């Protein structure tokens, strides 16, 4: 049975739940597998036959409009909901510890940051002798050490987000679920959260985060998944996503005309439009050869550009 850390989802006495067995030693490249999962609420399918394999050590950005099923997926992974059909299972023999921070954070404002985390550690069954060390480590991981004695009501939104992250790190979970971690933050707060996520990945942790901010995915994520209407419409590494349909554009000083036939005969992924030559896929490797052909035929090359498709274009296409 999988049991998760849940950060600040209400009153303190329900803020953290007992952790499961951690599986740091597994050599499997994946942490969990989501196989053909459907989740219905009466007749509404929040998730519809979703299959995903979450890779170990990756930061996976989960994109999608409101109602796409992102939060439902998080709750299924964390074990606070059960699928209507399909299976979510660990790739190891036992479930890893899961840290889950929901989007909306509610804290007891009168408590100080350190005191709050100490109570959270007690509820998490951290041995009394280890509480101070565990809390100090958690504060350091999210860069809150200097603010440990502040009352929570004095904390900025960014500090509260990091406090929620510090809370779920008390159990040192290898799998972390972050629902809109930078929502409502100013640019400085976003940078602070992004730095925390990068540090967690450097520690070897796996992070699955939902977001509405496309630039956030390219800045901190290594994988991207796009959900829409409860289904996976796109999944790829971020690097491959932005390079998948990249192309080289060569613009010359006049329409290419009949010479286009000779150019397109070199490779089927060469396209000529007016005064511009487009090299796609494996044709991009022929850039030098095509430039030589153009110059020898008397064309002046005005511009050579390597253009990449933006994540916003991929997203718009996936959610249409």
C-alpha cells in the first residue's frame, strides 16, 4: 500500500501522513508505471485510459488546461484516490516514499516556521532525537534557514511555497509531486522555487510538477507531458520536444525558380518556397552542401537560420 507525505492540506494534524518504504537502491530506470488508468466521478471521466512511465531522476512537467486531469493524476499517484480501472504500481518491489504538495497551502499562521516543521516531524514519526537535525536539513534544502524563526503569517507567498516543500522533504521522499508550485509567485519567488527543484533533481530525486507556465517547463523540467480532457496528448523530453521539428532556413537574393528541382532531388526533406530553402530532419546535415550548390549557381545567401519550434506551439496543437 502506498502512503504519501501531504503538505499543508488543512490543519496540522492531517498535514503529514506516515511514509512508505523508500527504494533508493533500485536500478530500474522508472519509479512508477501508470497503465491504462481511468478515473470516473459518476459519469465524468477525469482521466481516460492514461498510460505513463515516470523515469527516475527526471523533473517531469505536467501541462494542460484547467480540468485536464492533472490534480486527479497526482491524487491517484499519492494514493488519496483510487483508479476506477487500470493500475498504478511501483517498478520496484515496494512503493517509494511520496511527497505531495497540493496547490493550495493552508498553514497555522501563528506558528513559527521551525516550530511548524518540528510538529510535522513529530506527526511523521521522526524519532525525537532526530527531529532537530531533520528539520535543519529540510530548511537548508529550500533555503529557509535564515527565516526559521519567522511566524508563518510574516512569510511571503514564495516562502510559504518553500515551507510546503520543506514539509514534504522531512521524510526524504525519492518521488515528489508538486501541484502548481510557482502559482501566484512574483519572478523572485519563481526563481527560488526553480532553484529548489533543481537541487532536488541533483540529489537524484524524481519530481512530477504541474504548471500553467510554459517557460517554467523549459527552465526546470527534463520531460514534458501534456494532458487534455483526461488523456495524454503529448510526451517527450524537453530537449527533443523543442528540436523535434526544428529546421534550417536559407534565404537567398532572388526566387530560386527552376533550380528548386535540383535541390529537392538531393533529399526529400528539402522544401523550396520562393527565395527560401527549408532543410528539415536529416536534410539539416546537408546544410554546407546546399549552401555550396546555391553559391555555385550564382545565388547570394542573405541569411541562414536554425529555427526551433516553441513549446507553446506544441502545447497549442496538443490541446486543440
